[in-house]
C-alpha cells in the first residue's frame, strides 16, 4: 500500500521580524570584547606591577643588570670606592640533558679548562639533579656556554661587590657578609640606602678624597715600616664642616680578600683604639685657661725651675728649661710642669667641662658603628686634673683629637665628624665651645710651636702649618712602659685661615738612624704630616704662599733662648 505524505509547508515569516540568532550574536560579541579587554587590562596591570615593584628578573641576556642590586660608593669627586659588578653562575641539570654527554663534555672542557673532559663527562653521566659548572662567571663565558644549545644548562645572576681601590680606605668603606649585607664601615651604615630599589641607582658620595687618602696612606705606611711601629692612625678633617677627607688605619686589610685578614688589621685605629695622646692635650688646656679667664696675659710666667711634687707624685719636664716660663714658652718647650700648674688653677669642674664640650666623654661622633668610648678618669682628684692637662690619665681616639683641634682653630665651633660629603652651606651648625678670640690666640700659639718649637719638622713651606707634638708612654698592667710610646702630631693649615686638621700617630715606633735614635713625635710623625700637606695641599685648593702668615708679632718677643740653646727639642 502506498502512503502519500505531504511536504510540510514552512510558516510564513512575519514582515519585519528578525531571526532569533541575529538577536543573540551581538550579545556574544559584546561579551567576547569585554573578556578580551579584561585580559588586556590584567596584562597591563601585571606589567605595571613588575615595572614598579618587582626586583630585576634574572635573564640570560643580562638585561636586568642595567639596575644594580646594590648602589655604588664613590669619593667626594666621583672616583669609585665600591661598586657591584655583574657575575653569573653556570649550572647544569644532568638528569635533563638533551645533547649527548660524550659530545658536550669536551666542549665544556674547552670553555672551562679548570677540569678536563673526563671530569665533565663523569658529572654529566651522574644523573644528578643539579651541579655548578662555574660560579662568578664573566658574561663572555655565559654567552659561549649558552651558544652550545643545551637546554639543561642554567644561568643565574650573582652580583659581586668589588672594591676597585683594593685596601685603600677599607676601614671607612667596610665590606659585606656572604649574603651581600654590609657588616662594617659605611657599607653597614648605608645598607638601607644602597639596597633601596629607587635610591640604589644613584651612587653615594663619601667625604673621602681618594687622592689625599692615597698620599696619606703612602706617607704613614712608609713611616710605620721605617720605625717598625705596631700600628698607625691618620685623619684629615675639614675644620669648617667636619668632613673626613682621609682616614688611615694600619695595619690594613683588603675587603676584596677577607680571608687571612688579621684582627689588628680589621680594627679601625682612628675610631676604635684609644690612646693617651700626651702633649697634644696642652693646647686644649691652654685654650680652656684663656677662655675661662684663668690666663689673661700671654706674658704671665709660671715656675718651671724644679719638678712639681704633689704628694708622692712628681711632675717633670722631658727637656727642662729650669726657669720661669710664660704662655708661648710653655707650648714651644712643651712644659708638663707649667701645664700642670695651669690645670690646677682651672680645677676639676672647668677641666671636665672643657673635655665634655669637646666630646671626650662619649664615643667619637661619626656615622660608623665601629667606635670606642674614651677611658675617662673615675676620680678627678688634684693629681688627675693636673696630669690630664698634658694628656696623661685620659685616653681618647685620634678622631676625638681631630674634632677638638678643629674647634681650636676654626673660631671655636665643635662639629661632629662625618664620612658623607656635605653639600655647600649644609654643614652641621655644631656648638660653640670657645670664644672667637680664644681660637684666634690658639692659631698664633700653634703656629709658634711649628716655627720655634717641637713641631718644626711638621712645617710645609708656604702652607703655614700650626700644631703640637705629643709623645706619651704606653700604659701597661705593671705601669707605664719606659721603652714604648705613642707618638702623635696634631696640626692644622693654613693657620691664617685654617681649613684642614691633620693628625698622624705611630704606636710603639722603634728608633733608627733616620730619627737620630729618637722615637718622639718631632722625629717620627711630624715629618709625615709635613709631607702629606706638601703633597695634597694644592689638590685641596690651598695654594702655597710664602708671603702670607699668621701675625705672631705680639708673641715672639716673649720667647727667650739661652745662648747655644738647641733649636730642636726632642719631643
């Protein structure tokens, strides 16, 4: 039987009606565009986050090296003192090798001949997860190994801290620990600044002048070697800003090679070692006496005919004049007896007050963490007051002394020392410790010591040097040593308009022919200061001028010399 089925008739489309799919399509397109836009936005946000917050990524082409992981340290003129250089580690995953070990091993040996191909082959066949091929590799080696085309080779950026000047100024600059963090010197002080993602792109300028530092290290090092001294310290300070232009401590160490550095070599004698600095204290005592009104006339005379007996103690002069001495003669001949008499008149309260104003009762005022407190007398009896006046019984660092001498000559203002370069007009205001008139008088007296006293060998022609020698016996457990001393020369130049203070010190120098058998400061360290000033004065903008000098015409008539008197005092 045949069944006929009629073809279904399509319904008639209403005029103006749209197909349902035509209505849905725009919605889908809009959703798709929103999703794409959201994806693009997320990518942009991620890139922005990485650019602003993320550390530079490690890449094979070293693009991340454009931003240093630790900022550079430079001297006041921009010379590099510490910088981070790019180094790379090259490692390999033997368990992921693609190339044949027999083919790869000789190629690695050719590029890194520290081991032969057999060694590399054994390592590649070991199936280990990872081992280093070389640490601190140069970029050229990284590029060559990468060109071998082995995906199992891995590269990682390992920045290395380099001190291009080797041991120069090492105690001021410091060094890093194995994790790359500063542990001493300005590396430690500046840790946050040198590692800040924004600040580290700009080098930090220290107050150190590399040229002056090198000259000072050379001269003091030669003297230490010549006199077989146990140690040495030197510092040059800007008298108006407190900036340290040079800081020398010996023995030294190389921050690039810390292994084998001695304990003495790591110690900063300028800020961590305290010494009785002897007669360099006499100008401080004299300034206190003038400023307080204890001494009102330079012609006032004090009895120095015989040693001064105080109970069971006796104070005597190393080169006695055996007569009455006025104020200029007291410093020119470095009289312990007269200085003790003046300190006695000052008294404990005023003597301590002066020392405290100069910061002798605290650690030296400087950014470094490596600094030592002074040895301050527990009891200020009459003998202590008198002996401290000439630097006996109180011990300070060479930096304490440098800051004090800056106040003596700069108009009477004490300022903290700094190892950071001070921009013009931004020096610390400090504190007044002496009247301007007292400072003016001290300039004259210190100049006389160099012109006519124990500091003659510290003169640098044309630079108008003023200063004071100091030779102090070293305190031992059994008393003071008769065979060992600390020799110090504290100076400033040019004395008609003082700009720089220079301190040089030798610990336990041994006499030689050069010093005519002497170990005193006049023979050992005063010549060092003379040579340092002569070598560096013009670098610092101080031009030698033989026509200028401090006016000491009102003091020179007060100096008296016996017929045939030696023109070179032994201190």
